[in-house]
C-alpha cells in the first residue's frame, strides 16, 4: 500500500492518555490538566521528513533528528504538535501567563458567572522581600513573625472582599460591576491551547529562576509532569540545548578565548572597552550583562579575570 492510499491512524501517547483529564495540583488551590493533545515526537519526525508514513523505525534515528532540529532552531516541525490544557490559576499569575499571545485561550467569565470562591493564600514563611537590584524581582524572605501577621491580614482582606462581593450580588448589582474589588489573588480558570514550539518558549521563560515563583510552579508542572511524558525526546533535547545550555555573545566569546589562552590583560581590556568595568569610588558599578557573564564563567569553573582588581 502506498502513502496516498494508506489509512492514517491518530497518534496516541499512553503516558499522556493515563493522565488525560486528571488535575495536577499547583499552589494551594490551583491545577493543570490535559484536555486534549495532537501529535508526539513521531509527528515532529514525520513533519521534518515531509512523510505521512510511520517514520523511521529506529528510535535513535528519531532522537538524532529531533536533537538536530532543536540544536539548529528548526522550529516548524515542533509546531505540528499541540496541547490543550485546563488551568486554574490566581488572577495576578494569569496576567503574566496571558502575555504569551501565541496561544488560543478561553477564560472563565465573571461577567456571566459568579467568581470562583477561592483565593491563593501565602504561607507565613513565603513572604518574599523586594530585590534591591531588580525592580521586578524578589530575594529572601521576611521573618516568620512578620509573615504570620501578613498571612493573617491577607485572610482578613480576602474574606472581606468576598463578603462585599456577595453583598453586591444579593442586592442585584450586575456581576460585571460587583467583581471590580475582588483581589488579584482570586482564582480564575481557562482553556489554553498552544503548539509545542511556542509552549517550549513559554517554559524557557517561566521556568527560569528569575521568573515569579507562582508562575514558575505552573511551568514546572507543565514541563516536567506533562511535556516530558508527551514528547520525551523533545523534552530531553529542550533541557540540553535550551534550559541547561550557555549562549555566548561575540564579546563573551572573545573574552573566553583570551582567558583560555592565559591572556588576562587582554580579557580585561576587552571588557573595559565595552563599558563593563566602570567604577565609582573605586568599586565596579552594576552592569547586568557583565554580571550575567560572570555567572556563565562560574558555571564553567572559570575565574573572573577582573575580580582581584
């Protein structure tokens, strides 16, 4: 039978079928669950080879091809896979999530339905301090005594906001207006469908250590508990070539080459020429690109050439 007359069957992944529709808990009252999916690692291989057949019969050949595609950023074959998730997430976290505009989304409507009676609450040990060097980040935690007081006040605020909301509804206020003072910690739900290429981009950004803790929790569940089962070869390649890889700019490559050749003065001159080593009161000023490069050097067990200056 040739490919033109061969009947095609839907690709299924037993590991995903086993969790289809089952909620995976995230945070205190959130979840993620797979509603449906299309394709698998095999679909990526078929697309790359422009083949409608069963693809190569050798897993290692499939693995090699997928790793090549990931390594060289040939993204189109990964768009042949799609997944639809049902998520329950706090509204403030959802605001970050929805910024990824490459998905198809349908969210729970609080104009049509009563708002979900649940809000994300913070454990006393989990109140994060504002980062001194990053205006949109956090570092460290408040002490437990302060945290306990903040958690108590959080519960009071959330309960009061819900009480006012319910009072408005009972008095006949329209749902679209009654909701306006609900806190951003209130949970919402949505169906979220995305192709694998764009999903991996979402996960790359939201699994980062610098990402907000709450959305990182969702990203890690989606990645490690769903995508890793759905497309395991792609997930392995994604971890190897994206999550756990290091990218060097032209300047960083030149500095690394100088360090490797033992040319410390040249490495320092290159960094200084690019404005990385400006000083105030005898101390290096903060330079984000330099600090990121220093982290790369550390991960490779290289010494920072200007550290002792």
